[in-house]
C-alpha cells in the first residue's frame, strides 16, 4: 500500500497542533516573496528581468543566424526618432535636430548619433538615403548605445535618450503641427510588451478575484469559508511570482510566461482550496452528528476551554478531509504537473520556461491547499457551520439556500446522472457530435510566430514599426536576412541571384559583420498575406544553397523553425503525458479502462477548444468582440500551451469526479459494501458536481479576465483555456463521462489479475486506510 494516506495523516496532525504558526509563516512568506518579486526591497524586480520579442529556439537555423548577427555586430541598442510629414531639408528642422544631437551625444552610454541633416549637402547626400523617408517627407535621428553596457547603464542611457528625443519631438510638433513623431527601438518594444503584460496581469486579477469571491459566497454561504480559498490564492500568487523571479536568475524568461503561469496558479489555488473547504464542511457537519465522548453529546459544542484544534469534531473532519480531498488534490497537482512537464522536451526555451514556471505554481497551489487552508480551517473550527448574516440578504440568501452549502444526497446533479443513464447512447452520440462540430476549424489551423502583433493596435511602438516598414525599409528590421560564411564579393554575386526570386522586391547590399556577411531582403507580398510570401521565399532560399554555408533568419524563418521544433518534440511530449497519466490513474483507481477512457475523452475536449480558438482568432470571428486584428493564424507557442494546460486541467476535473465515484463505489454511507456501478456514478456526480461547476466557473472567469487584456497572444491562450474548461465541466463531466461509465458498467473497474495484485500493493487507494484511521 502506498504511504500517501500516511503522509497526509502526518501532515494533518501537525496542522492540528500548530495552525496559527502555519498561517503566520505563510503570511510572512507571502509578504517577503511579493516584496522580492516586485522589487520592493531594492533589487531589480521580476518585470525588470523579463525578456520580450520573438522567443529563441536554440540550435535552429534562424536562431544561429540571429545569434551570429548579435555577436558580430559592433553596435549596441539603438533608439530612433522618426519624423514624417514635413520637409526634411528645412533649416529650422536642422537647427532643432542639431541641438538634440549635441545633447544626445553628451549622454553617458551613447556611443554615436546619426542625423542626416548634419551631412555635407544634408538630406540630399546619397549617404543619407536610408535615413530619409521613401516619399521624401521625413527623416530619422538615431542614437546608438555603446555595446556591452551593463543592465543598469543601458537602462539609464535609454531613459535619458528617450527623454531628450521626446523633448525634440514636442518641439518639432510645435514647428510642424501636422507632422508625425515616433520614438522606438527594440528595447522600447520589449519594455512596451512587459508593461502591457504587467497591466493585463493587474487587470485580470482585479476582475477574477472579486467575481471568484461572489461565486464562493454562493457555494459556502458566508464570507469566512469563501475567504479561505482567496487567501490561499493570494499566497499562491506571491509564491508563484517569486518562483518565476527566481527562474529569471537561471534562464531567460519571456514576459508572456508571467501571465500564463500566474493565471494557472491563481485558478488552481482557488480550485484546490475550494475542494478542501467544501469537503471539510461536509465532514464537519457529519462529525457533529456522529462523535460522542465523555464531555459532549452529538451536535453539542465543545467545552469552553476546548480550543478548535482539540475539538474532536474538528480533528475528525480535518483528518477525513486530508485523506480524501487532500488525496484528490495531491493526485490532481501531480497529473497537472506531469502534463506541463511535456513542454520540457521542446527546443524553444520559452516553452521550457513556461513548463518550469507553471510546475512551480502548481506545486505552490498544492502547498497552500494542503497546509495554509487546512490551518485556517482548524483556526475557525465549528464556526464554519454557523449561519452567516449574508443569508439574510433577500436575493442572495435565496440563491445560497438553493445552490450553496453542502450538497444534498439527491439533487440536480444526481437527477442529471439519472436522465443520462436512461439514454446513454443518445448522450454519447450527441456529446461527441457537438465536440466534433466545435473541433472542425482545427482542420485549417495555421501557426504564426508574431512579435509586432503582440502589441495592441494603438501601441506607440507598433505605430513606430509600421512607419519604419513603410517609409524607411533600409533602416527597418528586414523581413528576411541571410548570414553567409563568405566574402563580401561572393555574397554580392549570390545576392544578385536572389533578386530574381518571385516577390523579392529588393536585395540590399551585403553588409560585412566580423567573420560573416549579412544580406537583407525586402518582400513585396502583393495581394497575399506578407507572412505567407515570406515563408515561401525562406523555403526557396533554404532549398537552393550556394557554394558556401548560409543561415536564414527573420520572422518567417523563425516561424518555420518553431513549428518544426513542435513537430520534432511532440512524440516525446505526448509519450510522457500519456504514460504518466495512465500510470497515475491506474494507481488511483486500480482500473486500466478508466485511464484510457479519460485520455480519449480529453482529446475531444481539447480539440473542441482548439476549434473555437481557430474560429475566433485565425478566422477573425471574435475580432470586434475582443478588439484585435487577426494575424491569419494562431501563435505557435499558444498551441503547445493550450494542449498542455488544457489536458492537465481536464484531468484535474476527471480526478475530482472519479475520486467521489470511486469512494461511493467502495463504501457509500449506508451501503457498507459500496454502491452499485450506476448508483456510484449518480452519488459521485451529486457529491462533486457542485464543486466541479464552481471551480470551473471560477477558472473560466480567471482566464476570460485575462483574455480582456491587450496582448493578442494572451487573449488567444485565455479564450482557448476558458473554452476548454467550460466544455470539459459541462459536456464532458456532466454528460459524456456518466454516459460512458454507464455503458461500461462493471468494466469501468477492470484490470488483469496481475495488475490487480500490483495495485493492491502499491496503489494510491485511500479509502481503506482512511476508514481505519477515522473509525
């Protein structure tokens, strides 16, 4: 017999002895971790350590080329003032730019300032051509920082440069009121993305936490019980942010990781706490009616001198809660963590960071669910059963009376299970048909790897990049760059042949790096989507190599490599998740049928969520509702995140439901030998349906709240996961699972004789041990 129940019993005994100490330790730890993560104690906080832009893919061709360009470039970061809509040869403009140039040159860390008006003959000089707008009505002022500056010096130089350029832009706007002025650069784009992530995170939590409290008020009927999951969630947020902050000291962490991992941690912390608090109230109510001793009669309050942790009803309720709901939470966290670990096998470092950060916040959610929340339960004791004044609120009180508190033996979920069991084939057919229809758009899924599209449409940096692309193609980031291990002369001969490729508008003169040569290409997409044409050109160049070694990079090349890395890693990732899920569910249930059934059903659930994602974002049907412009595809890493997170969360609810069905099947109240197969399904759904529905609703709110942010990739992940959870908690858990378990009957619990013997020795079967410990 596995010792999981013994571990949980050991934990419950220590919680009963020191509940206030545990709560105080968590409170202090939360404050410290938040202070460290947010830079509140003088250090560089989490948001100052995040990376942005296109996520790297170590070892791929596009990444090798990008690394070579960065390593061999003699320049540091550049900040650019783009002016458009005036005469660049104006003497007044030259005078203003000269003053700005002098001030910028004096800033510590600025190595050079390029101003076309300072050249002999000014903007008419051929050398100035890359810095003059294509329509002749604008120019660029570029300040380049010294290479190899440390982080603080770079930050100070960028801030001072931005401030002086802003003053120049204001002066130019007064001189030419109709002119456009934009200040931008790679570092500013990254800062913009990180600031937006931070803003979206705060907005999402501001929406999710109050609405979650309302739902838990309905479920528990009082602020005391409803507040505990939120306290657990707050501690989980602090520990989760600190975990990601610690991770930034070990590896590069993309800004999107914070939102994705934080949302998961927030949702799971509330889910696990909700399950623990609900089960405790159920067991406490039962214990009050059953326990007798020398000093108290059934239902009587403990003597005045008895503290909550010495109250036999509290002891019995917490012990039973930890060995039942605690066991479920431990299983759920383990399965979710393993599902997320599948992302570790992929090449992109961003997916590895998401995996590690998400696993960390899952473990934190587990710890708060099994330590902090139980400690708070012990401190409150029997008071959780006392009627709350909120029940006297006219409308809310009626809702709480009808839908809240402990689930009755018979109710809406048991009636729903009965209705399903009378027509299981109809329900299975209907559910699969609905999920199949939702999944249809997946058949034309297109993947994208965006950088600019991450920003909101009204972002200043997005406007800057758009202007650079349209008016300053030679100074803008090229669509495609080829790094060649050749001489400049060899590269020039080969570059001339590239100009003959379809839809290549211009091939710029090869630029010598240190040991290599870079050739940049400008693409004319015509009537097609730019990224589609760029992909075609990249594939053509890669298919026809010259006599020297080349590496192709750029957005399209990066997208191709990212997609291929997913294909390469998918078999290993799926194998990890499938094998681990089969083994863990077998150890929990002793069945080989239920794990396979769970895997198959979850595939339908995830496919449906991906179908809605494609329909809404790639096809653009949610553009007006959510305020974004479709890129014609789904962000590549969002696909991996949705599959990993969606599968883990689906298994989360599978464990919630199966644990109560198994418990009813093994021993069910007045049925000492356990309920029949069909009755166990009805009892399990009735006992867990309310919590699954509440937990799912909270997670849907959490993910939907973050989908209301400004970054499209976060919108995509939020909507897809919200849909996955909604579909799983309704169509799958309430209909498809009861119907399939009804059809399988006793075969649900089947295993070969040797595996049954193995499960008897090592299985995580908590009912027997729980029974002996609590009788």
